[in-house]
C-alpha cells in the first residue's frame, strides 16, 4: 500500500488569497499543497481579466490580473521546497479521518492535517465551445485563455465569442497575429462598443457574423487546422485555415461543490469565526467564499484574512506556537 503523504496544510484555490496564504504559511514553516480547478495560478483575476487593471490593492496604484499572479508567485518562491501545486483538480470530497483530512478530486487523493478553503466564487472551468473534435485539439490548437499574446505572433487566429472577454482577447492578440477572425453567432456583440470600434479599425481583423463554429479538423500536409463555420438561420458555411483557435465564451463556476463537504454553509458562502475557522475544526476559509459580519468581497480583504487564518492554523497544528502574527521583517533578515 502506498504511504500517504500528509502535509500540514491543503489550500483549495490558487487565486490571490490562496497564494498569499501559501506565502504566509511558508513563513510559519508549514508544508503546503495548493489545489486548483484551473490549469494555472491566479484564480478569477488571471482567468477572467488577465490584462485589465486592478486599482484597489494597497500600495499598488495599478496592476493587471496576470501581473498580480506573477508577483504573488514570486513571493511564494522562497518556500518552493515546502510548497507544491496541483492543477486541474476539482475537490469533490473532504473527509475528517481523525488526525488528518482526506481530500478527493476527480483523479487523485490528497492528505493534510488542516484545510484552508480559498476557492473564490467556486471552481472555475472554461465554457465548452461545443464544436466537433474540440477535446482532440485542446491545448494544442484550441485554447480557452490568452496567457501570452506573443505566442500568436504572425499566426492566423480565430477567436470565438461576443462578450467582453472575446473582444478583449481579440484586441490583445490582434497586436501580434498576422490575421485575426472574430467569430460570433449573432449580428450584435454583447461586449463594449468602444472595443468593437477598435477592432473594426484594424486591418488584420475580420469580423464574421452571424456564424457559429461547428467543427475542427486537421489539414492534410499542414500544421494548420480547418475551422468549419455555419451561418445562423442559413445554409451558408465557411472554412477557415488557422494556426490557433481561442474559445472565449467565458467561465462557469461550480459553486455548489462544497455543499457536500462536512461544513456549514449559508447560500453560496461559508461562515467563519474570528479566526477564519469554519464549523469543522481544522478547516478554515478566506476570500470571497467566506462570510462573516461586515465582510467585504475584495482582493484586499482576502489578503488581510490570510494571515489571520494561517496564524490560527499554525496554533491549531502546533499548540506551542503563538497565535500572534509573525512579521516578515523578522523572518527575512538581511
């Protein structure tokens, strides 16, 4: 039988609150594993608005979701040897095994002596493009996020969608792409009119409406793929030869996953006490997923809740350790 690797702490969620909690847990010398449903760190800010500016974080007049994720990862770096990341895992079960917790995802088990839930608005997954052969090309020719717009340099790209996410991605990628097609199933876009005007003014952008993507198929003897489009309420069709396809239909959250966990919930939130502890000893919650009197749903609030939770967790795991906070100026002595 494989020996269980029991960490001090499992953090569910690699968004801003979870990452800052991982940093502070490192200062408190806890071994940590961070689990997220997405394929990368950053949570909602990175997934939903990676290149939009955030203005309400102290001492940072302006920072994008992507930059915030990168900065937080840099902060965690000193504790890389005691911190592990596990992506594309949806935690479906948390079981109290007595002196540790057993957590189960759709493809693995995790074990730790304490749990910190920092899942934001819930486990996020990209909305499916609902096109034939979608799964076959995911991660190779078909993408759901734009992590590095430079990856599309001099390529022929199609972006699917009609909301702000699709328009923002189109504006970003069009700076690098040789040719960009924006495909929307309706005549009118839901996204901002100013973004639409900017795209219409670009010579390398072609807007295709009202068409819907139906299938992707390989092109014989080519590195490109063919995207088949069907015009809405018509028999007309088109085929685009492309290097990459970006499905920008947004994300959907599974906010009910924790309903089956052995902790109290109120609506779509988890109530916590002054130590950020849930109704189950050893399980804590911070960020948008938690609630208490006077709670504000801001990234800055999650940053304040993280040290409170980690100090309480440290004292819970090691009663001889102080509940009082550890100051970084004491830990990182030059």
